[in-house]
C-alpha cells in the first residue's frame, strides 16, 4: 500500500492510501482531518488523474513529504 499527502489549505490535512490498482484505475482511501473532525472515503480514481496529480505536486509520497518538511 502506498501513502500520499494531498496538498491542502492551512488547517486541513489530507492523506490518501492506494488500496488496489488496475491498468487504468486505482481504488483509494482518503482521510481528511479538518476542524477536529476526521472524514474517510473510499473511491475509484482514474490512473491518468492520479499521474497528473503526482506530476503537478498536488500529491506527494509521504516519505518524500517528510523529507521535504525536514529540510525546510
């Protein structure tokens, strides 16, 4: 399972786990923490959308996000 941090606004934290994948889609688990509440969803995502989000920096692997935060 791969985990990603989603770029979000201040006061909100969003993480996404890839649960399974096929050639053209992924099934993801998204956890949003905002204002003391936690919301979870599970949904399909097109692989092309996922790759676009990675390429633009909207999604960052958790390990990469932690390394980037430590160097700042």
